[in-house]
């Protein structure tokens, strides 16, 4: 970890950039417990944090995504049942029902899926 940060610091200095100690933080993405609270490199103390918000999804260092996936499915169910009359109607063709699913419901379920860690239990 220290080696990677030193490389980052040296490369940024080549372009005239300085690492801001107050704005720079790091996160370990592992199941193992890491007792380090911070990182010190060349008199710079870099703090560690446990989670952050990325594209509406909370990214955690322990790679747990089940809660966000369940919330997405719950939102999808809520939208589906709110429009249940529309989906059961014979006046609306199957083509438009599918368009509604793909354009409205599916994006809500998969929003932020780039940060999900899929496990066999989730699939």
C-alpha cells in the first residue's frame, strides 16, 4: 500500500500536483481485518475510511452488496405493483409493457450495479 501511494505521489509531482493530506483517504477492500487506522508516507498522514457513496451506492471495504441489491428489488416491486393495472390491462400491448419494463423498471433495479460484488447466494 505504501509503495503504491509513493508512486502516486511521485507521478503527481512530475505534473506539478501536490497530494492534499486533508482530502486524501484510502480504503482496503478485503474480508480480512486490517488494524491500520492510517498510513504515513514522507510526513503525510493519510486516513482510512470504511465506506463512501458512489453513483447512489454505498461502497464498503468488506464487499457486501446484498442490502443494496435487496433495496433495488424492493423498489422494482413497488413500481410494478403501483402500475399493476397497466400491466394487466388488455388495452396495452405486450410490446409497450416490455418497453415500460426495460425503460422504467429495470434501470431502477440495476442502478449502481457496477459496484456490486456478486456471490452465488445473491445470484
